[in-house]
C-alpha cells in the first residue's frame, strides 16, 4: 500500500478559472508547487494569498490542496 503525505503550506496564488493554487511548503520555504488542484470543498473566497493550507501529496507526486485556515 502506498503512503500519502500531508504538508502544511502557505497559499501564494490562486487561479479561479482552473481552481488551482501555487503553494509554498512551510517545512521547505524554497519549495513551491504550482498548478495544485484545490478540493471542491475549498471555497474560492478562502483561497487568498497568505492563508495557510494543507496539501496532500501522493507517492506519484500528484498534489491536492485539501484545507485552508
């Protein structure tokens, strides 16, 4: 069974047309991920630059933004 990893991140930018985000991982500030799809449960109004978020990364390097706070 493959393991997924959760990472805390900061939201850098959000594209409302594609519902994707650019995030910077908090544990590795020089690592940014672009084009990360956002969960349908994430409201566009909550996806603003500077917000903290939770990113799920699968073993095949696919990522999904699953929550903001």
